[in-house]
């Protein structure tokens, strides 16, 4: 999609919007070389979520879970933000209110220069002690000790949200507030099936927001999107930015 092929209605919306939210998923980092979860090359094709991304898996075999996370940390350490991440960071500067809700744990939005980021599924570089309320950052790849321990002797775990775990209620509230008052929502690179984020676009829809979905594939979100732009976010988002000189 090129800037001159963007429908007039959408360019008007992009220019006039004031309160903007973007929800992102693994697809936005695909062009940075970070694997997605679902789809033909997705992580869940080679690994079982229930063996690696649940609290029960960690209880059963913390070393196995940590080996998987350490491998992913290695991939992500080499990844650089792509044109899609950079376009969203630029939108944060241009719109008076801009909130980015990401399901990604790779930290690439912040690396791209986004400041107002809600990392609703956590962050892969942050870890927490399983015994105390202690949070810290582990930047070594590979980890010197697997599974790693806290100075108190307890295991530490990645500070991410696994299946069956609750998301941070403060982050949910903050997201819901932004969604309920936005006039434009971007939904980028997510399969739209993992709850509760999969239900977030409906909140914006209810308050009359215009919803732009960006994804090469249709998703359950497509049914409520005002427009679905089929393609890669690293190509489409920079084109949208070109038409979006705010009035
Ligand atoms: C491109 C592209 C390009 C490719 N450009 N696009 C209600 C009903 C049924 C079940 C539940 C329910 N409520 C809760 C559940 C259980 C569960 C759930 O939703 N399960 C569903 C699978 C059915 N949810 C939970 O357990 C959540 N907790 C919760 O709700 O607590 C309360 C509760 C608990 C239990 C029961 C009831 C209530 C927690 C969810 C945590 C998800 N965790 C993970 C791992 C995070 C850590 C890690 O990374 O290791 O989060 S799983 C994984 O999925 C990861 C992602 O953030 C998340 C979403 O995936 P995403 O981002 O959408 O990626 P993909 O791969 O699915 O899609 C990529 C998309 O990009 C595709 O569409 C491509 O086409 C596209 N794409 N290239 C643009 N270049």
C-alpha cells in the first residue's frame, strides 16, 4: 500500500484524530526476525505452550522453561526495531494523546523510541523472585546459571504473563481507560485470540472509535474493524504516517 492509495476517509481520520491507541502483537516484530507464536513458522508449531508458557510447566521443569526463554532472549538480543516500530514511535510524538498497548515481551517498542508503552504481557528482560516481591533485570545471554536464583536462594522466573495467569490489573485499567476514550485505534500484527487483549478492540468500538487493523491475514478483529489493511506493518505503518500531518 502506498500513501496515494490510502482511502480518503482513512486519511481524513488520520489527520483529525487526537486520542489514539495502538495494540500490537508478535506480527509487528516479525520483520525484525522475532518469531510469532501462531501461523506456519510460529513458535507453537515447534513447542507446546502448555510445556513452556504456563505456571505449571515452570513448577514441573524450571530449567526447561528457562532454556526456552534464554534461547528467545538470544534471538531478541540481536533484533533491531523495524520501520513499523519506528512509525508508532513517531505517532506518539505527533498525536496529542497516544497510548501503545503491546502484548510483546521483546522490548522493541521502547528501543524504537516509544515512551508510553503498556507491556501488558510483561518483558523478557525483567525477572522476578518467586519468593519475594523482588524484580530485577537479567541482560546476560546466555544466562550463566539455568535456572537462575535470587540472592535469597529462591528461583527467579521471567516477568511475563503465562496462560492461566492474571494480567496486572493496573495495566488493564490503564488500557481500558485509553480504549474507552480514543477516537482512533490501530490493531497491528495480532491474531486476536488471546484474552483479555482480544476483547480490547470491542471497548474502543463501543465508544465509537475508528478501528484500523493491519495484518496480512484476516483475524476475529477484522469483523469489527472499520478498515482492514492487508500486509506487513513495517510497510503499511510508514505509509500511513506520510498522510498523517495533523490539522
Ligand atoms: C503480521 C506480520 C507482519 C505476521 N505485519 N502482522 C476466555 C475464553 C477462553 C480462554 C480464555 C478466556 N480468558 C482467558 C482465557 C485463557 C487464555 C486465552 O486467552 N486462551 C486463548 C488461546 C483461548 N488467556 C489467559 O490465560 C490470560 N490470562 C487471563 O485471562 O487471566 C484470567 C483467566 C485465567 C484463566 C482462565 C480465565 C481467566 C493470559 C494470557 C497470556 C498469554 N501469554 C503469551 C506468552 C507471553 C510470554 C512470552 O512471550 O513467552 O503471550 S502466549 C502468546 O500469545 C503471547 C502473545 O502476547 C499472545 C498473543 O499472540 P499474538 O501477539 O497475537 O501473536 P500470534 O503469533 O498469535 O499472531 C501474530 C499475528 O501477526 C498473526 O495474525 C499474523 O498474521 C500477523 N503477522 N507477520 C503484521 N509483518
